[in-house]
C-alpha cells in the first residue's frame, strides 16, 4: 500500500477523532508523505516519534496498533499471561495520559488484566510495579528527554526490564501483523473497572518503592546525623521525579534541599528550559542561579520520566560545572565499592556493568576493587537482561550498572536506570566527601589521580525524514566496508562490528574473532594510543551518534587529545556524507 493509499484511508475514515481529523486536513501533498510513508518504527524498546496524524506519527491509532500487537503477544503466551496482565505508567507529555488509557482499553478488549497508575509516575517506578504486581509486561508512555512534540511507547518484560532482542522480535512481529490501525477494538474503562480488569495503582505502590529506595543507602547513620550539612538544589525539569526524589531525600535525612519552584510543575512544553535534558548545561541554568545564591554543595536535575539524572558541582574556581555521565558514574561507583569494601559487604563475585560507549574508567575502578566488569550493547535493557541471568545462575552478584548517557542503577529492585535511586546515592556520596573536607569535584580529581585521566565526548548529526534515514544508513556502511586505518596520528588497531559480531585486528593482518553480544548496527574503532570512537544510529531519533574516548597523562593533555580526535573523526564523517 502506498503512502497516498494510507493518506486517503485516513482522510476517508468516518470515525477519526476530531483532534486528529483537524490536523489531518492541514496536510497537503507536499508534506503528507512524511506522515504516511511508513508505520512509525516499532523497535526493541517500543516506539517514539512526533505527535500528529498518520501512520508515521504518535496518535490514538498508532498507540492502539502498538497495544494490539502487545495484546497478541500476550495471548500467544497463554491464559496465565493474560491474567497476570500489564502495568502501565505515563509521564507529563502531551497526550500521555490519553495514550496510557488507550493502551489499557485496547488490552482490555482482549480480556487482559491491566494495572494503571492513577497519575504520572517515573519510569523506574513502572519497572518496580511490574514485578510487584507480578505482571507479565509493562508499558510506560514517555519520550524521555526528547523535545515537547515527541511521545513514545516503551515496553517492559515480566522482570521489569525492557524487552531483550528475542522477545522484542516476537513482539515486533505481532505489532507488524496488525493490518488496520483504524479498526482496532477497545473496551470501555468503566466496564473494565467493574469487571476487575482495570486496577488503579497509587500510594500503596509509592510506599513500597520508597521503602526499597532506602535500602540502597550505605551509611544511613551518617545521613541521620549530618544530612542537613549538605546543601542540595533539585529540579525535576517539569517531569515526574518531584515527589519520589523529595520523599526519599527527606526520609533519609537530607533536610537542606531547595528546589527550582517553577520547574516543579509538570509541563508538556518544558517551558523554562531549551531542552528537558540533564545532559545539557542549559537545563541547569535556574538551578545554578539558586545554588549560587544559597551556597549549595551540589545541584541535581532529572529528566521528564526520571530515568536519567545530571549532577553539577563546584569546580576549583567555585563555579558550578555539570559533570558528564561518565564522571558521575565514576564517583558513584568508586564510592559504592569503597564503602562496601570497608564494611566487608563487597562480594568476591561482584560485577559492574556498563555499555560499550561508557568510559573505561569504570573498568579500572571495578578491577581495583576486585570486581568483574562487563560491557553490554547501548541500552539499559541489556544490563537488565544480564542482571536477570546472573541472579538465576548465581555466577555474579550485581553491584552497579551505568551508561554514559546519565543512567545509573544501584538496587536491582528496578531493572532500568533509576534517577531516584541515583539522586539518593549522589547525596550520600556528596555528604561523605564533604565530611572528608573536600568537594565532589575534588573527589573526582582524586579518582583521576588514582586511576588515570580518562575523558569522553559525544557528537551527533540529525537527518530527518526518509532521505535522512537513507543517508545515515549509507554513512555507517561506508565505515563498515571501507574502515579508516588512521586517525589523529594514531593507527586503528581494531574494529568491533556489532552487526556482524566480529572483531577485526587491522594491525594483525585482519585477524578476526567473534563478539558475544546481540547484533546491533554499531561500529567501534580502537587506536594504538588508548583512544576509541564509535558510530551508532539512534534507535529512537532520526540521527547518528558519535562517541569518543581517550586516556592521557594529565588533564590538559587528555582534553587536547579528545578535541583532536573529535575534530578528525567528524571531518572524516562529513567528507563521507558529501560523497
């Protein structure tokens, strides 16, 4: 069926909701193709896209299509899976609450049990709720830190983690088997509640989650005695983290917490920030102002669905600097393993997990404390999958998992990155450093002095639409088929191709060995001077990301080395895009 067939099918349908019908009539042939040339991609993590009418947008009907696919997947698993049901949460984005209800009603039409949060909740609490309700699956309506015009549909398995590749492929097939998104049956939510098919989740689940959060603290007595000595500024950036973060900090004993008041209110436009992304310094602007006036020790900011967190601390000049995800991860990891070592609670078979684009500093820290460190593909679902596997086999005991994009997990009662957990441990770590007479930034410098000067960077290129997707695919293929042999005066030592599952040693006559990771269209290049760079198309946005990592002998030399690597790689990228 061509895009024009889909366009006409929508325009001529008698029961399109008024909101989408109005937007539909604003389209003409010059722009309608982008809305209808494909179905919005449903991948291993679900789907994410711009809100609007059409098969290639987030709307009532593409949500129903995704939920219908999930319902068929659950039906294939049998009657017990249907009775265990699905837990659903949503963030404050445009249409999030409606999309959550549409998901529930579509599942209800199949007689599938649904547990729906009564109001917005963080993504990690949804992960927690899946396991607490013994649900077979979970859904959260969110587009994380994407711009306001986006929303998404993220799916979780029975372990509370995002679907790994095998089950995800089965789910994708079920979604793609749905032939007409405009004719999907839904069940009235009132009838579902009367029949017991729809159960609302609220304070009871919150209380259980709050209790679990306190279990990650390493020195609770220190916090009870001195928690008010730490001056914290917190902002949820208009998202879902306000209540759980403030509750958990207060319960632990951190009573000197200021907030960015105008950012406490959920706002789908995220009107006080250029982007609701704690990876970006601009998101901290108002927190920096308050922190500077109040003499704060640290600033913390969470993204809209509260799975990512950013940390800002005072540098040597007394100015607040936003730490990178790798730097925050190193601080948390070193503190956690140090305290467990001193308390005698660090297991001999402990393991730290990080992604392939996360700093090698994490490996150095883990090995210093006698812990294993394992790389996974990018995406916390792979860390969640490993946690489940090792819990079952007993081979390793999970200690910490993180990724460079500001995602951390300490307690595995959640199986996805959890900014609420991270906020609590960041506060404890900062208090401990303060009691040692140093700032968090000075603690970071000590880590560099101890383990080496590791530094990482990130760049990206956005290519929207059908043509842009083709350009991204072509770029990756040129690097795969014609890999560079040198960059920044260093030779490319090896190439890891996660799509083919092969590691090629370019300086050893092309010797190959297999990579024991799932297939993914990602390339990572290693040089002979301890540098690396990685190319990865985003799974949720129309762009390709470029990751860089270096190690040097001094902070300044490492900074210069990173800048040169980024410049040389990106020059190569633009040259190949223009070919």
